[in-house]
């Protein structure tokens, strides 16, 4: 009975408490990045920089309108365990946003803020927006697939076609599948649509990409 109670507490910690901690951390990082990006010379921004509120590995924000207009997760470099506990990770070795090739990201589907928990709800035509200090990079979902964890060709320069030279800018998102399991990977692919300048207060040209189709 004691062991059973311990296991229940551990599961509760994994499924609830890690989300609480990770969400609070992500919200703080997102807010700090927006403040610094908007006016890096302001006293508030300088204080955040001094206090190292923006981790060096975080270089972008992921916005997915299908997940809600307030959805914003920090984008870090790397996909190791420690990195994915803080937000979305960029597969090192894949291209950067807007570049020719396959810009690829990974995120937890459960625990640690579960940034890609609703990856299965993305529909063809939905938009995924990568925000940096200078730009918004807009991608549009084209298709999804479910693969084994060993099938890393999904993040090849041309998805699922190793050794093929890319001619367009693409995007791939990966997360565990099914939910609460790591047996497979749920994968969403997309194509690059446009790059828009980031403007303090929001760029009105971005508004059409924030709408969610029924």
C-alpha cells in the first residue's frame, strides 16, 4: 500500500507539478524576451538582462494560433532532456527559420509544460509562427505522420528523403505519441509562407495568420 501511494504521488508530481513549474518559468522567460526585444535600452530591459532572466539558449518564441492567441512558448537551442523541460527545442543541425531546408522543433506532449500537447489538433492550413527579435516567420501546416522514435528522416533537409537537396523552406514539429507514451512520434510538417518584420505592439500584417479556420 505504501508503495502504491508513493507511485500515485510520483505520477501526480510528474503530470501536474512539473507543468506548474515549467509554465511559470516559460511565462517569465516569454515576458522578459518581449520586454528586452521591444526596448533593449530601457531600465526594465537592462535589469532583466543583468538578472539573466533570458537564458542564453532561448532565441525565439513559438506562437500557434490553433492553441490559443495567448499561446507563446520560449524556443531554445537543442533537444536534450534539460532543454525540453523549459520549452520547445530546436533540433541543432537543422536550418534556422525561413532558411531553405527543414527547420525542426521538438516539445513535450505531457509534463514539463507540455508545449506540444495539442499537436494532434493542428489541421492542414493552420499557421505556426516563429518570433525572433527582428522578425515573424510564418509556416503553414501541410501534413502529419506517426513514426517510430528511430525514424529521424522526418527532420532531414527534405522530410523523409535522406540525401535529397532541399529547394524550399519547410518546418517539422515532433512530439511523443500516443499521449502519456513515448512509443511513437507524432509529426507535423509545414511550408514557409512569409517573413514579416517584428514591430513593437504587433505588426498588423500578421493578423491574417492569427486567425483560426473552423
